[in-house]
C-alpha cells in the first residue's frame, strides 16, 4: 500500500527530547473547578507535555452527558495560561474547529467515530485548509488501515503537515479483557508504511479499566510509540464519562515513573550482535518461504490428482486429523497453540483456494 502523505520529517512539534510525549487530562471537562483542579495536579508531573479535555462528547444516546461545549473551552484556556501547558481537544464539525481556534487550543484530534466516515473527515479537511495547526487522528472503530491512512491523507491534502496518529484499539464482539482490542499489528503496519508518522497510544480507550493501563502503556513504548494519551480526573469515581478508565494525577505519575524507557539503538557491540541474530532470522525466513513454496507445489499436485479422479477438494476427516496432529506437534515444540492454529488455518485456506481453482479450470 502506497501513500502520498507529505509530513514534516521532524517530530519537533511533538517533542524535542527522546522521552515519550505524555498527554493527559479528563475524559470530559465537566466543570471549571474539576478541570482546573485536575490540570493543576497534572502540571506538577515533569513528564507531562500537553493537557487534553473532552469538550464535545459523541455519545451513543442523546440523553447522556455530551460535554459542556464552549464554556469548557474558556476553562481550558484559563488552565493553559496558568500552567503554561499546551492543550488539545477532539473536533468533529467545522464549528468545533472555529471555536477551538477562538479559545487558542494548540492541537486538535479527530476521534474514531469521525475517522470512520470519509465524508466527515473531508468536511473537516476543508475547514482546516489554510490553518497551520497540528492534527492527531485516531484509528477508526474497526481495524481498517486504509481508512486510517485515508483520513491522514485527506487532512494532509488540506495543507496540514504536522500530523500524528493515535492508536486507541479496535471494537470487536469479543474484546475481553479490553474495551477495544489493541491489535498491535495494525499500528505497526502503519508505522512501516509511514515511518516518519508520530504514533501515540491511547491506553485509556484500549483498556477501559485503569487496572490494565500500566501493561498496555509499557507495551506501546516497547513497540517504539512516540507518546501516550492517558485520561486523568482528580476524582474518577465522580466522573460523568468513562469513570473506570481514568486515573488520578498521583496514580498517573506513579504509572509514568514505572515505565521502562527503551532506546532504538544501542552500543556498537550491541548492534553487531543484533545484526548477527537478525541475519540468522533472515535466513530462517527464507527457508520458511522455500518450504511454503514446496508445499504449494505438492498441494497443486494433490488438486490435479483429485480432479482427475473426481474427488472433492474438502475432506473434513483428513482436515480434523491434520489440524490435531500439527497442534500437538506445535505443543511439543513449545509453540503458542493459538499462533499455530491461526497459521494452520491460513495455510489450509490457501490450499483450498489453489485446489478449487484447479477444479474450475477447463
């Protein structure tokens, strides 16, 4: 998958140092006292770089708290002047953008429910044309990488070059134990396609439970994410939205201090040993691909033999025995059974495709 993105090569707008860029603040700005009290406590955390606050909340039903709107922007600006910290808010309409700029918000982000709709993203892109402000874009609700990149491209085409992507997990029917499954392979693939794109993790929306935040935050840093967005409230039990996933500022400070900061590069000796190990892995990968190619040729022979003797492609009993034997062998090799199962399913799906094509050839 290619992309036409043109973004600033430097991440200077995000942070000049190599430490993770930490963004925090309440899920919703509920009152002036709540926002200021939370923000003042957060400002005491040295690692904190930016304050977030929900001004407009996209709720499933209309009878639930949907944010305080414009008055909360006034409180946020007051907090910005008092602490000296930049601010960021979610926007979903051109009117939101206009108001956020009026109250000197520093960074805007597009939420998952907006990213999922190209019409909404394009409307916002048109409203942003000619405005120099950083934009962060959360992944769509479902794991659609093209949709995520498309949203980044639409905003970029409007002339916005200060961009970042926010990974907040994906909704599926079986998310346990998370609110939204991390599916780390999706943001990793985004990073592979657009290596210069700053990538921020939102553990709060991935977890939905403050007890899981530490592990997810650490995992994100281990995967070279550039920052974290974590929700905080001076009294989470009284929060009007997402009470279970918010931390007190003191708990956030504790979480941050427990994080292990890893580095992209090591000493010359480390890099030499790592390069040797990578060379060995590369060789194994090539061997794996060679074996898969040999397996494919055997599968084609089997398909032709079945066709010549008028035998069906799918034979359930053979499949059942094969899967069981391979899974047991994988256990003997101490391989993760779930990984082996997924791998075998992919291989078998390809075998069925090849043999079906043979049956349909005249």
